[in-house]
């Protein structure tokens, strides 16, 4: 039976995700950006929470852990770095498997935004929860990791099937699109950007995206092809990525 995904907006630009394995009724939330909002959504759905799956330690991803555990008694699963702000019941890393009823999530190492960042991938439903590593037309800032680490993480995600639905944690897509247009004049990007701007004018979400769409239009996944646009001609792929990331960090558009 499929995985049901309930998405909702919270904080200023975060998304919350509640997921339910329909075969067993087991339910989890992906990160805890807003404990109050998550608990309200659970109540509205009539779901009982069994598990929190954390992608990384930042407060807008793990800050609600303690309050939600106190209210639900759920198990908290995540990378060891989460213990910087909250206890974990189970520490996981790339290569591990997390079971939610009959749904089996593969844990993918995705450090760079933070050193121990992970993603959760369900190969049966072809769904990936990627936290702040990969965004629609973007990627996370390198607060702790190196460009080489982040490039490797992005390549692990890019290796997933093209039809994999990608649930990223923030609605940054219009801003990302404006930057992408500054370094890439491809027709596919222009068409996508127009659709994004129109959707945001209607206050519509741009998440989830897909791996295939990101490979075709995301400047961070396309960094080697854009090297000449960011002054990295002839550089290794990771350095081309670093140049694109630096250009985004300095972008004022």
C-alpha cells in the first residue's frame, strides 16, 4: 500500500510533512519546524505520531522534537548531530534503513549544509525527503561542509530515478529561479521559471519537485555545464559547483 504524504506550510517559509504508511497506519513527521503546527495537523487528520525523522540539527528542523515527544511519546530518529539540541532515540547515518510499518526508508548521506545532514528515500514510492540539501532550483548554503562534500551529496541524490518526488523543506523557489536565470539562459529553465513565478503569484506551492526536473534545470546540479558563466572554465566539477554556490551567495536579484 502507498505512503500518504500530508504537506503544510509553517513558520515563514518552511514546509512540514506528515507521512503515513497505509498498510500499518504508522505515522511519522519529517523534521519538527513548528511543534504547535505539527500537533494541530495531527489532530485534524486524526493520526497518532509514531516517529520523528530528522534530517539535520538546525532549530527549524529539530527544534520541536522535545515538545512533540512529550505530547506523543514518539521515537526520534536522526543523525548524531541532532543531539546538539535534542536527544535521539536512534542515531542513523548513510546506508542505514528506517522502517515505518511496511515502508522502508534508505538513509542517504547528504552533508554539506551541515556536516551530518541526511536524506530519507523510499524506493518503493520513489519519494525523497531531502531537508536543506537540495531545493527546487537550489541547494542549501554551506554552513559547515565543503563544496566537495556538498557536490558529492548532490550527486548521490541526482543518481535517484528521475521520477523520484523530492520534498525539500523551504519555499525558496522563486528566489532560486531569479538566480538561476542569471547564470543559465536555457529554454527549459526559462519555461520553468515562468511557471514558477505564475504559481507563486497564485500563492501555490512549488514543492515537491522531481529529480529529473532538477537535473534539467537546477544550476547547482548543472554546475559543470555552467562553468564558463561563473568563471570556472576547465575546473573540476566540485569547483564549478563552488563557483555557482558563491555566485548565489552574492546574488542581489
